[in-house]
C-alpha cells in the first residue's frame, strides 16, 4: 500500500529514507491523479522494501509542495539520498514510471 506523506513526516520519511523514494502529489478533485492512483498502488506493492512509494495530498499539505515548486498535479518526485533526482509532471503510463523507478535503483 502506498505510504502517506505529510508536511510533518516528509523530511524524515522521504529525505532521510535509507531507500529511494517516489512521492505522488495529488488532490481528490484531480482527474489525472485518479487515473494514476492504481498505478502508484501497484508499484508500491511491486517495489516494497526496495523503494518507498507514496502520496501527498496537496489539499491538506502545502509546505512541501510549495518548497518543491509543485504547480500542477499529479507531480511525482523521485528522491535518492535526500535529493530530488527527477520530477515527472502529469499522468504517465506505468511502463514509464517503472523505468524511472529502475533508474533510482
């Protein structure tokens, strides 16, 4: 199951993670976010223990999205060793997201 990132836990659970991290910034009203939600869930199960994959609701968390310049959703941040190594904006097919995750490993 996808991890639930918040403004409060982001630093510890994303930036200080000992494994790579993928954060999906979303909102409940966002159509494309709903399109990729099942993909994010599937990938979080597939890469469990290797990559921490989770979501952050931009409606209830605004500090982190603002810090990383998230203007459009869905936006996915790919984080390794506390640094954002890639950003993907928009709903992308599962194969593209898997390729980006493999690049993190």
